[in-house]
C-alpha cells in the first residue's frame, strides 16, 4: 500500500551512554507534556476514527497501550529506587492491547489515568538526585540491565512515538 505508516514516525529510539542533567530535565518535560499532547492528538475524533489502524493497533488501542505501558514503567521506577537491581515483571503488550477494554473501551479513563500518573511520575523524577538515575533493573525477557537514565529516555521517546503515530494518521490519512 502506498503511504504505509512509518514504523517510527518520530525517528528511532537512540540510547545514550552519557546523560546529563539537561537531558534528564528535557525528558521529564516530555513526560509532563505527554498527557496534554495526546489529548490534542485525539481531540475531536469520532468512535469510528478511534478505530482506525496504524499498522497493527487502532488509535484507541494506542491510547490504552500508552497508559498500560507508562503505569508499568512508573512501577518499575519505584521498584528500582527501593530495591537492589530488581528483576521487573514483563508483560505482553500485544495481549494486553487485544483485551476487550483496549479494543472497544472509551479512551477517557486512559487519558485521565495519564494525567494523574504523569503528574505523580514527574514529581518523583524531579526529586531524584542524579545518582539515582544510575540505579538499574533487569528485564526478564532480555536479561538486559536497564538504568533509570535509559528508561527515562525511552519513555520520553515512547510517548512521542505513539502520539506521532496518531498525528501521522490525522495528517496522512485525514483521520
């Protein structure tokens, strides 16, 4: 199909070895702004428009996925700050996005969840000293050790990535 949606509409995630306070502050701002940016991206969409697919998931599923994913990340941050290199709990995002509430449920609760979650998450992030971002968790599926610096960078990108998918549909497909 011509004009297929790009895999990464805002570009690939790039992991950085050296992270400074300015970069962390910028990522925290990204997280703080995500709920309102996502709301703007879905503003005015009808129920049928929310069911427009971007590659494998509908806009509705993308909104619910962001909420699911960011709740899990917030908990992972808390575990990492309170335990010594914990092995986090993984989940299958595709199975979660295929649950009925993700396929057909209103996006309003997920948008509301993101409002409170991101306010709380950013409050936590803004209180951490730089050394806390060097703490790490282990992902059980990959066995990778992930620092909070890397997780913060990833989730700032993750929100932009999925909001970018919705904006791409609105622009390219006139959704």
